[in-house]
């Protein structure tokens, strides 16, 4: 379902939250670093450059994404896998996840489990999109529910699957972490050539529209795409050859707390 080339159309805009997230992780010499939902691996390779002495790994559910990542020949162990099955090894000191957890049902429970299983003093850093109430997603839901494809697309439609910064801070504080959580709205200025598709449509084709495309045949997809494009053009007008595309994201950096010491054994 995931197409690396489509996803990377806006690599700079998609990569900026990753860098902003990592800027708040002051780990100096981690033993092992894991990128969950590493995608095509371009950002993961930067982790190996930042922490050259660490064992760096990248995990993604898409074989196509991992094939693209492996082709980078970076000093990273890339593998196909389900994040729900992943468990940290005892030496994992940094876990990073960018734009993954919104796709994972039950990810709040995963976060709590990872916080408990990571070693004391480890860093758990993640970012998720917080734009599910944006005009782009409202348009997507309106078209999906108003056409002959409504039944087929019902499983692909998701209400807001993420928490806000307060929600995640509360969750991970309860799990014994020190938490830094915040939200940022980026205003992406997307080029809109007159002879090209609307840029918000092409942006969504790399993410939110992937399950929709997978559920529809070519004819219905073309019809769906045309209807959505018209709504997006109205919601995000082209001005001076560009579209202003506000995009809210939620960031969390949590550090695991010290584990309670084992009670001393009684002398015989």
C-alpha cells in the first residue's frame, strides 16, 4: 500500500518534524537507537550520523519502504516488522517514531508498555499528525461518506486517532516518565503549478489516501479523486502559485524514570 516515491514528494516538509523532535533528545552516547516506522530510511540514516557509536535499527511494516531503505547502504539494520510486536532490547536507549502511531490501534497501550520495558534513563520520542479536524480531512470524510463507495471505505475512515499533547503527557507521566510535550502548526507553502494536480491532493496521496486507493478500483478511484480535488481546491486556494497548507503536529519526548531498587535479600 505504501509507495516510497509518492511519500517522498514532500520529503523536506515531512522531515522537518523529525528533526524538530530529535532536537529535544539530548542523549549523548546511546548504546542502541531504534526508529519505529522508519519508512524509506532517509531520516533514520541521520540517526547513525548523529550517534556513530550506537547500534541503529529501523523497523517498518512496508517491504517496499524497507527495500528503499536498505538501498541507502547506511550503517543501519533495517527490517520489516509490525511495531505492535516490537519489544526493546536491554540496551535500547533511544526510541524514535515519526508519523507512525496514528496508524496503530491501541498505541497508547504500546507507549505505556515501552515506557515500562525500556531501561531507566532511556528516551522515547515521537510525533504524530494532529490535523484530523483540518479541512483536508473533513473533505476526505465528506467525499468518502457521500458516494457509492461509502460502504467499501467505511473501514478506512478514522476519527481522530491521536491524543493532544496534554493527553500524551498525562499518559506517560503516569507511566513514570519525565515528559516534554508540545504542539506545532507548520504552514507549508506548497508549489501549485497550473498544469499539475492540487498539491494538497498529492500530499494526501502519500499518506491519508493510501487506504482509500487500496479499497477502490481504478474507475472509482478516478471519480473519488476528482471529487476530492474539487473540495481541496476550494478549501486551499492557490495564491501566487502556492498553497498555504497548515499542518498541526503533536510532539512528545519522554525519559523513563529510575526503577525501584530490588529489596535486599535477607541473610540466612
